[in-house]
C-alpha cells in the first residue's frame, strides 16, 4: 500500500481531463487564509514526479516561495521559456523568429506585468495595439501563437492555472491574393539578366517553385539528369553570419519531382559553366556540391540573392519579391491546367488546403467544365407529351 504523503511533500493525482498533476503547498495567504500551491502538469506520473522533486529541492533551498512565484513577470518567464523549452524543440530559424517577436513586441507590451496578474484584457489590448500600429495580420497572429505557447508552459510549470490568451480574438484578416508575374513580364525579366549564375538561379526558381533556402541548398547529387528529376532534401540558413544546412520547413517539404526539359538543358549548360569556373579556382574551391554557389564554392548569402532580384526588377519597372517567383510558378501552372493537388505537392505544402487558400482565385471556373460534362451524358428529349 502506497505511503500517504506528509505535509510539505506535495501530492500527485489525475484531474478530470486525465492529466497527471503534482501540487506543492507554498504557504497560506495572510489575508484570506487560503492555501497557495504550485501545480505541475504532465502526461505521465513520472513526469510530474520529477517536476515535484525538483520543486521540493528549490523549496528547501529557499528558492521557491509564495513571494518568488507571485513576483515573476511575463518578461522573466519568457526569458526562461525561450531557451529552456523552445531552443531544443524548434528549428533554428524558427527559434530566431520567436526570439525576435518576443523581444520586439511581447516584452515591450506585456513584459512588466506579473505573470499571475496577466488577464485576458491585458492580452486582448496588446493584440489590438499591435494591429493598430500597422503590423500585418500574420505578424499579429504569430505574436499571439508564441505568447499562447509560453503561457501553456507556465501552466504546466504551475505558475498560473488558466491561460489568459486562450480566448483572445484576432483582428479580422483582409483577403489577400498571391501576386505573380505575367508570362510577358517573366520573359522580360529573364532576358534582362546578364550574369550567368544569376540567370540559372532565377530560371530554376520559377521552373520549380522552390523556396529561397531550398534553392540555395540544392546539390548536384539532388539533380538526376537521366530520370529528369530533382530532390529537395535540405535548406540553407544564415544565422549570426554563419551558414547552416538544415532539413526543409516541414516533412512534406522533402520531395522529389520531374522537372521540365528546358530546365534539364539549362542545368546541364550551367554545370558545364560552373566546372570551368571551378578549374580556375583550383585548390581554393570549397566543394559543397552546391548547384548555386559563389565562385569559390561557398554558399550564396540568401539576402544577396533577394536584393539582386529586386534590383533587376526595379530596372524593368517591376515590383515583385523573390518569393513571388514561387507564386508565379504556381499561378501559371494552375492557369495552364495543372491540378491543385500536383501543384501543392510540388510546392511542398503541408496539405492542399494551404494551396487552395493562396491560389483559389486563379483556379479556372470548374463549374463550366462540369456543365459541359453533364451535357455530354444527358440524353436528348424524345418524348411527345399529350398535355
């Protein structure tokens, strides 16, 4: 029979939702006499037991008291949560974006408030203020997602019992449509490029719909000229001035597909050009097997490739971003009869719903085709009616 826990040892039980819970009494409120507890949540008994053991040690050392728990601010919790919970669980680029949003928006807006005093009204006002400052709906939503995740972790660690961000409403999104080049604009853009490597980069981008990081991480080992296929297997990141190769954005982003004959010819031609450049560099060449690299074989700065694209567009009086070459690939494919499922797989989207949300406005009117199909199988009326 299990031994009954003594005072100051904490308690472990399962709540109505089936979660394991550990609770540790920190003291009693002098005004109300109510017990103040720190509560931990977990998926298993072992998980909450470990949290409770750690808390008991902190309590014995005087590091965990009613005052210390109630005094922690949103800022202090975020500075604990980011490196402790997110650094090991998300990709480096995602972590950097979390850190930027926390430091640029959440801490300035809510960081001074005690975590236990943070209310839904505080969070709703914060979200409204971000929107009123002119931030994009996507950025505002991202800030809420990050804050919500941090507060869920605070619940699991027993700092708070309810999530004040759970019911907060986001500003209504204005409908947006993906912009893309017309065939004529695309032709003018490609004809304006005088640098051999730049041409190959942007030609491949609009021929495949690859994301920038996927494009610049492409290796010759990923290109099979015999089967005319291309494999997307890694992503290039630049963090603190250093380059890293990581897995693509989502599991669905790891993909293989057939490439057009014109792209096969372009890449073969470019490979021959690159081999000549490589011979000139000799032993100074850094071989990363990259399809697109600087003359010494090192990766291109992603920011440079974006800036160069903008400069080329500006000279032509065009206003497009590099990412809109991806939109151009998808839009022109759909307009020329490629089905949405195939385009979605080529883009590496998590599901076809994502693709529909972005490109539904360019899909041909399927009801016209449906009407023609129904016309084809409906018989002609041959009846003669008596009334």
